[in-house]
């Protein structure tokens, strides 16, 4: 069962500052391997910041909707935001997030 509505807003300037300050360390903390590969395909800093901001906000919203937050070992890397060729996002939940989703009987996500 969904326990809440997951929405999240993020300031792109904050993400840009984090990238400038922490570089790859920040990117590796937020993005899974597949997401990092997609991030690297972005040609401009603006597109990279936008991609990272959108992905981060999506992950936060998922945790809010599931009612878990980032607790009990759940991290940003337990949620993978992938995109279809059309650009539409879809989720892949990994580790504890996947088990929590199954417990919630939401079987529509991969």
C-alpha cells in the first residue's frame, strides 16, 4: 500500500554546488552505475545538473510515497531511475526498497 504522496522539489543551484565541491564522490553517492553511465552522456554542465537534480528528486519522492524515507539502510542507490527511449522515466528498486515494495503489494514496478 502506498503510504503517502511522494513529491520533491530541489534547487538546481544546490546540486550544481555539490557537484563543484565534491565532484565524482557526490555523483557516485547519488547515482547507480547505470545512472552514472547516462549522466556521462550529457554534453553540457546544465544538462548534467538537470539530470542529477531530476534523478535525486525522483528518488526522494519514491521514499516519501513508500513512507520509508532514507532509513533502515535504505540509500539513494536502492532506487534506480531509468529512462525509456522516449525519455519517460521508470523505476527499478533494488535491495531493501524492492522488498518493501513487494510487502506493500505494488507489483507494477520492475
